[in-house]
C-alpha cells in the first residue's frame, strides 16, 4: 500500500471540546472509528511503553501463535 493510499484511509478528526481525537480507518467496506486518549498522569513515555511491550512479546510469546 502506497503512502498516499494509507493517508486516504486514515484521517484524524479534530477534537470537539474536551473529547479525544478520533482516527477513522476504512478496511474493505467497514469503517472503524477509534477514539485516542492518554492518561495525563502517566509517567511512562511512548518510547518506554513500546520498549516494554516489545520486551514482553519477546519474553512471553503467545503460545497460540
């Protein structure tokens, strides 16, 4: 999938008031709306979280896979 196709499929909608932003993604004939939210009191950065998730995946692989 080209970057232009990805851009056409993923759209960020502006938040209205205190609501979190919504990402719209169309896959086939189904459109998914995903509300994005973050805990303002979190002390873990995005980089820390991704690192932790990758380490967990490597150390504890899914036995069903």
